[in-house]
C-alpha cells in the first residue's frame, strides 16, 4: 500500500508541475559604451588588446557566438540564431559606410597606395609578407614616405568600427583601397573579411623598385604569383594621383592611353615628368604592350581584370581567422 501511494503522489506532482508555465526571462541589451580616447587609440593600433585575443580557437569561437547579440544589439535574441554570413554582410556594409565618411577623391590615391605597399611584400616561395597590416610598423621606410597621412584617414573610420566589432588593419586597408577605386568611378570590388594582423614589420627590400625595367618588373611580380597581364592591370592604379595620367581623381583607362602616346619623349613643358621609370618601361615590352593596347581600347576589360587582380593582391599572404 505504501509503495502504491508513493507512486500515485509522484505522478500527481509531475502532472501539477507540467501545468505551471515556465518563467519569462527578459534580457535587456545595451549598446556598447563609447571608447575613451586612450582606449580608442589602443583599439586602432592593437585590436587584440581590446578583444583579448588575436585569433579564435575552439573556445574563442564559442565565446564569440554567445556574445554576438550584445555586439550587434539590432538583432533579436532567442528563437533562431543569426547566420554568420548575415553578420559578415552587416560588418562589410558598416565598414564600407564608415570608410566613405572619411574618404574623399583627393585622398583616394594615397589610400590605394597603402594597399600596394602592404601587400607588395608578399613572396610566394615562402608565403612571407603580404596583406597583413604590417605597414603600420613600416611607415618610416623611404619607400613608404607620405603613407602616414593615408593611414590616419583610415584610422578615423577604424576607431568607430572597433567600438562595435574589432577589425584588423589588413581588412581595413583592403576595403579602403577598394572604396577608393569605387569612389573615383572604378569597379566595385567585393572584399572578404577576416584577415589577421602581423605584430612585426615585414622584411625590407620586398617592394618592386620604381627604376626596374620590364624584365625586372615581370620577374618580380612572378615571384609574388602574378602574371604579366595582372602586372599591367594593377599598374593601371597609377591613373589616380599626381603621376600625370589623366584626371588625378578619376579611375579610368587614361593610364594606358597616355602610355601609348609616350609624352615623356617630348621636351615640351612637364610632359617628360609623366609617370615613373617603371611605367615607361612597360610600353617598351611587347608582352606588356599587348595588354596596354587592350586596356586602352576597352575600359570594361580593364575594370574586370583590375578587380580580379586586386582581390588576388589583397588575399596574397593573408592569414585568416579560424572558423
């Protein structure tokens, strides 16, 4: 009798408990506080000091997934988790908008130059250098003269972005260059996010010299994994800036048209100062000349090839976050 009574009691209790609704838990999410000036400076230069780690291990990925709703308070909590690709898309758009706030057409050439000087250290033989943000440690080198101003332009946007979600210098510079091209009328270039920053400078002497002839340029770019076509397409970036290839704030195919005219052969005015020695060397090489002629005749072809070569450039040597 005792055994039967106890069993009936347990069943009755279980049935009663089942009818009690679960407690309602309300979670209030506050936006992240604004960074102080000192913290903002750290975030701009060493985002790892803010997030506490440079790369995400298995534990880091778990922590990141549990804190995402707080980092992005516009998303609803509960029910269905936000897909990672949606967060990446939101990050991309947010970074793009902040860069556009600080970037102007007159600053575009310098920002684009940052990309080439950061990624241009890549060597395919040992996968050293490349797009890793190490340019922040290399600004005093002679070949990087003037780039400190361009980095400060992007730093203004990076401080704002870091206050919401830390972004590497490598990602910031990659996107900055793409936005510089687009702002000046060039192609829209999609950029993948997730690059890690180096904490040391890259070795010196890895950038192609401005005095190289066509053979030296082709050989140097081949060591970095780029074809002659990609060399010529990327050289079209010199259409921006003060090198004398058309409107300095318009990204178009004027670079190739002017190369074919060879105005530096004239002694009139400043025409002899147009371009770098490496620019002039390209048009004297038959293989390079074939692509120069194509791009001079077809701007759409130039835009398409530049876009693909740029993506390859900003991915060269990049180390990526896990996950």
